[in-house]
């Protein structure tokens, strides 16, 4: 099992990546949520210069906010700075797009986007369509070192639904998904295999990475203790924000584990005009704990959306996930406590594995 830290990137606090490297983390994933955090590519360039061994990449890059050739060039530029340590995490943009009042990219468009990016990063000439016009394109003058496509850059596809997971099998080198939102790792891998079968691809060396909140619980500590709510609450509530945004657009019932808090959460938003409600929903995204939401971080919610337990319990949980076929666990600490949370997990859990 490998361990990664997802960085809510702040351009003048990039030292967290080197700190994680020194603690034994294998990957640093830099977020790409343009209406909240710093620009991911600027942050990655600094991280590349400040680290030596940790793998670095986007966690995850948002396809609909950039043209496919632009994304290919950007990650290849980082690969010039950190050759062999660079990876591309890529997704349809759930939070990033919804923060602009827009839906994520549709799966069909995403598949075409991935085709172009992968082809360019493999040094191929590919047909590219823009505003109805199609022409062949390629990354040129590679011999001058403006960017590097070698060593090969792996592309990890973010997928939280069956079709996106299948697309990871069709086009990606790995899958980024969420647990416990997906019932088991086996469920995710089954979708991956179905996608790979359609394109007759081998899944040798396929990488699976789970984004989740990992709560290191003190002995006898309640899952809604003041400490857990303060330190882990921003990540826990991000799941509620996502569920509400989806419900606001499509209707239906909330997830079963949110029913006990649903009416209280909806009451917090009832006076926010619909035209700007998408801004209010995500305004604390993985960053700080809103006081008016703190009481909603219940033990039931924590157990449903996070891996939680004492260090001994977490070692057992992680061992089981490894046996299921999970390659990496990656978590996103809140900015205000990130150094302590990264060190706590490394010292108390990773050191035992």
C-alpha cells in the first residue's frame, strides 16, 4: 500500500509536499479548484523544485476548464522539472465546475478529451476538434526541452460512477475513486475490467487510488469530539455539500446516512438565493469548519464517509483494503491543520505498516 497526500494548494505554503516526502508519503496530489485554491500548475512547478523523490501531479486536473492540448503541455512541462516523478490525475470537474454554477463534463466528451491527452503524451499525432473544426496536432520540437513526455507520464482517471470507472479501464493507467462511497474495491475494479475489455487493454500495473478522509482516533474518543470535528470536519462535510448540490439539481432522496441531518442542513441554506446558492454550498471546501455546520458532523456521518479508528484499527482496515487490490490511499487534510494531520497519520499508522 502506498500513501498520498492531497494538497489544498496555497502558492506560498508549498512546503507541505516536501514535509510529506520526508515522512514517507509516496505521492503529492495538487488540487485544481480554480475558484478556491491557487493555480495547480504554478504550485506543481514550485513543488517539483522543492522535492526529490515523491511523485507529484494533479489531484485532479479539471478537464472542462482547459483545452486537452493545454493540459497535455502543462503536465509535460512539470515532467521536464521532475522527470519520472510526474503523473496526471484528471476528472470531469464535480466541485470545480459546480462552483461556477455549471455541470461537470459529460462522459462522452471526457472520453474524447482523454484520447487527445494520452495520444499527445505518447508522442503521437492526433486528430483534434475545436469549435467544429478538426485538424491533426502534436507536441512539437520536443528535442529542445520545452517540456518532456519521457519518462512516460501515467494518467489516472477520476471516477465516482460506473461509467467513469469503466473509462479509466478503457483509457487510463489508474483509477481515482472514493471510499467508503464505493461499497468495495472489488466493485470499482469490476467496472475497470469491463472498460478494459471493450478496448482489449491489459490492466498490468493498473493503479487504484482511493480519496478518503482518514481519521486517527484517540483511544475512547467519540467520532464527533471537538477535535475530530475541528480537524476532520471540513472533509466530512464536503460529502454533504456534494450531495446537496446534486440533490438541488436533480431532486430525489439524500443518501441514507445523511437523512438524520438533512433537514437541518437544508435549513441553513433556505434563505440563500438559488442564484448564488452554489457559492455558499462549497465555500469551506476542505479548508475550515463552519460553525453553523459543526453540529452536523455526527458519528453516523463520519463512519459513512471516512476511514476512522485508532491506529491499530486503521492498520487492520488498510491491510484489508490492500488485500482487496487497492494500491494507494490519499487524503486531503484541511489547510489549517495539514502539517499535524500528515505527521500524525505517518507516525501513528504508516510506521506500523
